[in-house]
C-alpha cells in the first residue's frame, strides 16, 4: 500500500534548521532594537535612557508576541501601553530600511512556530495592520534569510563578518 499521508504532515522546514532560524530571528530582533532605540532616543528626549530602552524592548516584545522576561520591562510596558502602541504604529516609518528583513523574520517565526505547534498567525495579522508586513515580498529560502541576517548583523557590528572562502592555491 502507498502512504497517502496529508501534505500537512510534512514539515515546511527541517526540524534541524529551526534552532538556527530562531537564532536568525533573534538577531533581527537585536537589529530592530538597535534601530528603534536610536529612533526613540532622537524623538523622546524628555524620557530617561532606561525608559527609552524599555520602550524599544516593549515594542519589539509586543510585535513578536514575546512576554518580557524582566519585571521592570513588564511593569514599564503595562504602565505605558498607549505609548507602546503609538510606537508600533510609527515603526514602519521609524525603521523603514529594516521592514523587508522584519517581514521575513516575522514570516519565518510563524513557520518555526507552526512546526512546533504554536499558533502565531495573529502576529502576522498585527504586523499587516500596522503597515509593517510587506505582503508582496516573496518569502526567501531559509538559507537566503539566514545569510542576509548575518550580513546585516555584521554590517551593524553585532557579529563578526564571515571570512571569505578562499580558493586553495596549488602547490
């Protein structure tokens, strides 16, 4: 007999790739945090540095559907809900150069979550509503996504650049 198991049983991404994809997604979050923190610093001169940092973190946690691990961050986010929401609405303009990569990261996160039985489609729907998700952008292959993340992270000084592959010289 032939196995006619539904296509949904076949994973979209190899389970061995998921941890590496999640690392790339976290790297995108760090890139976004760096850009958003600078934007907030420039626009919210009336706030203290810890408040600006908490605001950037709260916005990113909210966008990616992550719960804050730090009590001070959670308290700040709860006490400043309207400010966090306003920053979410302004993110597409404040961090415009990162929107293509952010779109890819949010989609890759949803794929990884799905493979692990987590329902995170609301994250994509929220990003769409906020004008962050670039729907016409093609979904890259996981390897293409990871290489682009690595390139940008190196460009922003978050990681060391990859050494170029040199051809072996004949001796």
